[in-house]
C-alpha cells in the first residue's frame, strides 16, 4: 500500500472507530462487537507504525476513548490513565519488544509480569489517611467521571486501609530481603470493575422475566452499573473488582512488587497473575489461559504483558495512548475484519451454484481463514457486498466462518459489483433459478464434476489418499474447492472449522497435498480425465510427446492435430478427436494455467534403465510383495508397457494368487507366463 492509499484508509478507519467508541462509551450503545473494534484499531495502529508521518493528535491510537457523562462530576487524574496497544500473535509480541529495545537503544532483561486481561471497566481509587475519598472512571485518560458512591457499593473495594504513619513490612520473594514502606497520606491505586458470569446470567434471567432487553455481555452491564445515578442499582448488580497498579511512589521496584503491596494493604488482586522470565513463558501463559478461560468465573479476552522492572518501564515512556513498556496480548478473536479479494462460484453435487468469498487471510477463533461461504446470491444482496469491501467475519465456537457485516464506510469507490454467472462455470450450460438457489440446467453437471475430482486425486493420478470421496464432497458443498487446482491452495484454517474435522486432520490433509505437487507426466495427463484416455494411453502420449512443464504441455498439445495423435499405437480416431478437443477447450486451458500457478510441476523421469523397453506386460491375480499399481509403476520405470488385454503383442503375463481368465488366454496363445518371484528377479 502506498502513502496516498494509506492516508485514505487511515482517515476512514479513524472516523469509523471514533463513531463506534462514542456510541459505546458515551451513549452506552454497542453498534459493533469489541473484538471487531479491536481488529479495526489494530489495523489503524499497524498502518500508523508503517507511516508514522500520518499519525495525528486526533487519532484513536493517541488517546483513551470516552467523554465524561454530563450527569457526573468531572475528575482530573493526577497521572494519565493509559490503555494498551494490542498484540494478536507471537510475532506481534516480538515486534513489541524490538520496538521497546530500539527506543531504549539497548537489549533489556526479559523479565515480565503478566496479568489476565479482564473484560471490565478501568477505575482509579484515591485514599486519604487510609479512607476511600474518590473513585473515578478512566474517561479520556486525563479526565474521568466521579463514581465514588457507586464504587463504595462494591464489596471487593475496601472503604479504608491502614493509613497515616503506620508502616507495613513486606518480605520480598527475590533475595528474601525485608523492605519497609510508609503508606502516604494520599494513596492512588488502579484496577478493574467487572461482573461475574454467574451474576450476568442472573441479571439476564430477571430481565427476561420482566420482558426487558437482554444484555449482550458482562462488560456492558459492569460499565452501565458503575455509571448509574442511583447507587442502589449499582449495589443490586453485585459487581466485583481487582486492583492491579499503584500510582503513588512507595519505593516499589517491580510491577510484581506492586501486586504484593496491594495484597498487604488489603486490596483484592488476581491470584492468576504471574512473573514470567522469557517470551516463551509469556506465550505459554497466554496460550494456556486461552484454552482454560471457560473455567474462570469472569470473562477475559487475553493477557497483559508488562516489563516487570519499573525503572525500565518508566524510561520506555508513552506512545500515543499506551505505555511503550506493556502490551495487551489478545486471544484469537471470534470476529475480525478483512477484505474480500474476489468471489468464486462452486458447483455442488446437485448442480447448485454457491458463491464463496475469497478473503485476505485473517485469524478468527484461533485459525487463519481465507474463504467464507455466502450460501446464495440473495445473501450477497442482503449484505450489499461488493468485491474489495472490508467485512466483519465471525466464528463463534466451532461454527464455519460467516460474513456478518459490510463496513460500507470504508469504501473507496473502487469496489466492484458482484454479478452471478448466466452460464455454469463447469460445463457452460445455462444457469436457472430454483427458489433461492441457482442451479446448472444440466442435471448431470454436478455429479460429473464431482467424479472428475475423484479421478484427479485417485491413486493412478495424483494419489492424494487423504482426499477420499466424502471429503471431496464436503469441500465442494462448503465451497472450499471449485476445481482440481483449488486442492493445492487449501489452508488448514479453512478445513479445521468444518464439523468433524480438527486442526490435526486439517494439517495432515494440507501436508499430503503439498507433497503431491510434483507428478510424472503420464500421471498428470491421466489426472485430467480426458475422455477415452486411460493409464496406458497417457503413458503412450507422454513418451511420444514428452514435455517437462505444465506450460510446455499446454503449448505443445494444443498444437497437435488429430493425424499427429493417430500415429500413436492404439490411438484411433475417437481417442485422437477426444484429446484434440480437450486441449482446445478454453475452460480446460484455464485449469492447466491455474494448476501451474498453484505450484504443480512435472517430475523429471530418470529411469533406472530401459530393460523392459518395447515389452508389454499383463498383471493377473493378487500380488503379495506390492500392489498392482506399484508393479505397473516399476514396469513403466524400466521402459515397459502394461496392458489390460491379452493379445499376440503381449510379452509376459505376471501371475499372482487366484489368477483370472487372462491366465487361461495367455496359455492358449503361448505367451510366457511368469510367477511373482520371477518378476521380482527381473526387476533386480
């Protein structure tokens, strides 16, 4: 993206994020999920990192959102209340550390303090002479709202602590030394107010009984409860709270020490927070909690990673709205924004045409996805979707990713309308509308298309054994593949979200497919499913007209005449015409081009020798040492041919156990019959 495009995108992102923030923080109305808003903010932050000259003071990345409500008294914070920039991957966290070290001009000690990032409302508490005198919200970071009376109703927040001139002794973990701290007359601490899952369910049950609005999530209730003008309503919500930072200088040297001090002073701290001594431990901590978050009595959406050394943290300073020395390491979002690159139409087993959105890769629910089915054309019209649109992709639980919203405010005018095809993309037949479904008018189209894909991955072709018929059917119906070339661009994330598939099975399928991109020319020709072209004809074609690349095959074979093809042994007029026609069909040439583009290559066949050159073999009965296909491959590698019909041209009949009628016919014709053992000796 160049600077001009970045400027345009940044301006649109700023306007949209500010609109959502105002609605959520001032009007208490959530237009879009927090995860989607986070995704937009992350895109804005990344763009501003790439083009720092485009950062402006009014950017959402430069301030903590929210204007104090007029109904509450305004409170100015002694020190700015900051929020965190987000990281969504290990790479993001590593980039964060690199930025900190570049800023400080040196490598820092890899010691961190990591906290569970509770999905609640940030607050500040002020104690004078040990008594709670003021509680406020973050507001815009500099000015918040005085909600003291409401915070007093929360049992987890102490109304008083040991204050004045009383000394508190704290035994530190590191070195075991004892430090003495004097609690000042004025103490400022910060923390989080939140609602437990159990209380959230109770409140919604009551709302349902009253016939009133059901709340979307615990955070909304927590934020709304703290802002109630009547403290009795706040008290009825049974909010909870943890404290996590001390603003006042008590001589604390590390963030871990601040938590120990808070505990000694009588504040409630999260027992799951932990000091970590490497980035690997940071990753393990976050990943463990992502898997076990459901066991917690409250909602979390990630972890917070903080430089444990307070001096280093302070020297790192502030960037925009966030401390440079900390980052919110978010869990994989269940919603994210991405861009629709194109629309492809796949044909299912029944001939139904399904539009599928091809997306810029995006992480949703712990996996990277590149496709989202749109079900039918009516769905495209309902969403108002265009190619090039920025969209919200959702995935709750194990549900297949869906496009749930189009962010039309981010359009540039370069988006393209989506037109449904009038002709079937598989066989060119007319498309007809059947209720909400568009269908190919050829009733055999879907089944024929499916069979061609079965043939493509079969053992004699690309031999992709992990893609059985049922899996091919599923991939077709879900829109993951529209032709044979799509097999080679399957992504693990697109497969793992399907019911009865998991990450491991998805990984195995993709791995096997990637191992089969190199194929011999006879197998490649056979895989194309050309009418009348079996394994033998494919082998004869490859020997008569050898090529070393897919492009070479396209160029050479489309120039062959029927007469050229009929010069090959056993190729008659019908077979020659079928091959000739296949290589002149634009749809087939497009497939060959696509196969080359996705990385399919012709294997250079360096045979061990030509000992079987000109010899024709017949295989009959069951072989013990190898499969029939393996035996055929070995014969061909040595220059021989394998036939299915016994004739005077046959040189050897290889017999296994329970040979069939071919054995009897060979005896009548006087053809040499050899056992499996004799055949193995010939191979050696």
